[in-house]
């Protein structure tokens, strides 16, 4: 009897996935990503605080320079006004002498008007000088306050910058170690599952959730009974209908063990 045609093996047949191993690898990956997120946030916060102090210090120093330039300019203007006032004093005396030598009423009226005009200018200049003195005094007070604030921040920065820099270096080192360890778990997760994991993680911050009694551990929504029953078989991952995170079943005993061994 002739033998039948040989069956061809489908190229789509793959080795069955060990869901328990995938859960363990994905769970470890999610734990590392959570730690990395905390480290990155701490790094950003500490770096931001350090840069903020440096920026504030630079801003105060620029403000001090502006105060000094303003005081110098007002001092220069005040000196010019004082010089004008002195010259006007001389002109007033000359006009008085001229008034005393007048022989006609017309000459006397003209000399008197000249004296009054110079006196008015003299008073105007005195008011300007008085105003400038007040502005200079206020500018000096502002400069003193700004300098005191600058000195305080510079002192804080000087005492903390080395400590913060050391802490930042330690955080960067810890983050690097976590990223190196992360590569191992990435290699253990199926590529298609990992791509799905990353897509959700980048959108929602975390990508993995579990259920023990029919509730999503992330959004706490109740799962449809059919979804929960399928997850309990532990043959594949599911997806939370509410938060869309990757979902797996975690037995109560396993949950208790993980909580007791946690930090």
C-alpha cells in the first residue's frame, strides 16, 4: 500500500511560551522601571533645585550691577546739578550788582527779571538734587537688601553644592546599574510583548497590572467575569478594559508572599 504524502510542518508553529516565566520577567522589569522612574524624578528634582539656586544667584548679581550703575549715574547727575547751582549763585550775585548799578527804571526792571529767572532755575535745580538724593538713598537700600540675599544664597550654595553634586553622582550611578540590570529582563521578554509593554508604559507611566480577586491592581476597576476566568488559566496575558494595562493573574498565596518579602 502506497504511503500517503508526508505532512509539512507549518512554519508558524513556535515553541509554547512559558507564561509563568514571562510573568516573572515582566514583573521584574516593571519593578526596575518603577525604581528608575523614582531615580529619574529625584535626579531631575535635585538638579533643578541646584540650577535654580545658581540662576537665582546670577539674577541677583545682575540686579546688584544694575543698582550700582544706577547709583553711579544718579551721583553723576547730582554732581552736575550741584555745579550748576554754584554757577547760578554766582550769576545771582552778579545780577544783584547789576541791579544796584541801574540808573533807569527800564534797566532796573530788566535786571530784576533776570534775578527772578535765575532764582527760579536755582530752586528747580535744588528740587532736582533733593529728589536725586532720595532716589540714591532708596537705591542704596535696595542694593544692601539684594546683596544680603545674594550672600545668603551664595552661602547656601557653597555649603550644599558639593553635597548635592555627590548625591547626583550616586543617583546617576544607581540609575546606570538599574538600566544595565534591566537589559537582562528585556532579553527574557518576548519582543512583541515588550513592544506592547513599552508603548503602554510611555503613555501611562506604568504598563503592568495584576488581578487576584477580579479587580485591576492599577485602576481598581472590576474585570468582566469572562476576562477574569481566562486570566486565571494563566495561559496568556490580558488587558484591562479600563486602563488598558497588560494584565495577569496572581494567586492570593503568591501575592501574600510578594508582600511579605517586599520592603
